[in-house]
C-alpha cells in the first residue's frame, strides 16, 4: 500500500506559481524545464509577454529540444490601454497553452508571464482558472510572472514568491546579455 501511494505521488503533476517582484521567476521555470528535458520529459514553454527574438533562454531551450512559442511583441504593453494586438496575442497564447496542457502530450507546460498578462487584463481570470482545473494528472503546470492573483495562488500546489531585496538596476545597470536576456 505504501509503495503504491508513493508511486502515485511521484507520478502526479502539480501546479507551480512563481511570482513576486524579485528577479528569477522565468529563470526558475527554465531551470525546471532543463531538468525535465534532461530526464527525457516532454516540455513546452509558452511566453506571453516576450517576442521570439533570440533571447538567451529561447536559444537554449531550442538547443535542448524544448518546444517554445513566444507571443509578445517587441514593444512594452500599456497596462492602462493595451493595444488590440496585445490582447489578441495573449488570448492566442492562452488558447495554445490550454491545448498543450489538455493534450496530455507534455510532462511539463510552462506559461511564462501569464500572471502579468492576467494583471494587464489581456486574458480573463475565469479562463485561467478553467485551464488550471483541466490539467491532466501527470502534467506539471508552471505559471510565472509578477502579480499572481489570489485565486491562482489558492488553486496552485506550490507557490514561490521572489522578493527583491537589492537589485543592481537601481544603480543604473542595464539588462545584460546572458544574464537578464
């Protein structure tokens, strides 16, 4: 009995949320993707807010055979007045995320910056919660981004909040290739 319970727990997928104002949410998710890919697991990453322009993590993911789709544009999204294109791209990302999660073909699905897309009202909370309700038993779902909604946090199995204590951006250091992008 004990071994069957252990085997069940080891084969179950869980919902992770990596949120907070500190650096490292996407980095943690991509680290998990690397670990899973290294163990022969099928991984899909969907990026809600980044364009497909050869960011370091995108290049690495593809070299490792990790499926990656980026739906952002190369312009910042105006939270108070998003463009129609930003809303459509986020909805398309969510639609693809739902398809990938529900297909059962992936061991790990990462929805990078979905919490920001939700906070910017590019996608609906009800659609995100519905996606979370339909994760197959053996699929690990990872959701990243600042401003995770309380309803998302409550539904998740694991929540990590990255807290900024100190950051060199405050000293004028700009994003560096291979470190921040």
